[in-house]
């Protein structure tokens, strides 16, 4: 591989990593928007109640592990496919662990929780990931 090809490869890698990070931030922004919209909706209907608190907690239970995933998976700056797959698996397993711990804390440590707003906002926030992937531009 010549020097010109190496420069092109580096440029392509840096460009692609910025595209991936930009796409990840778009997903996180959409998840935050959906979480906020659901929470404000429950606030408008129920006021400051257990339902609106549960909606906020459900959204945060989906959003915070996603933030961890983006942070953890974007730490490595390598082109090696094995390293990329390892980073993805580590990030995904950490995301799952944080989600399990968050739900455990929600149901054991927090006061009264309304299940419907909690899971409705959680599912809506997670579903926005797929919508963000469909909206490429």
C-alpha cells in the first residue's frame, strides 16, 4: 500500500467515524425528544403525579443506557474488524447491564411507580431508535 492510499484510508476512516458519531447523536437526540414529549404529555394530562414521574423515569431508563452505548462504542479508534466487534459487544452488554440495574433500582428503591406510563415511555423511547435509522437525512 502506497503513501497516497494510506492517506486516503485514514481520511475515509476519520470521515466514517464522524458519520457514525453524528448518526449516534441523532439517535440520542430523537430519543431525548420522544422521552420529553411523552413526559410532557403525561404532565399535561395528569399534572405532577406518579404517572408523570414514572414516564420520566421510563424515558431515562431507556436513554441513559443508550448514552453509555454511544460513549463506549465510540472510544476505540481502530479499523480492525475484531476490535470493532469487541467494542460493540462490550458496549451492548454494558447497556443491558445498566438497563437491568436501572429497572431493579426503579422497582425497589423509588416510591410508588405507575407501570403503564413507565413502560409506555420506555418502549416509545426505544422505538425511536428504529425511526431514527429510517430517517437518514
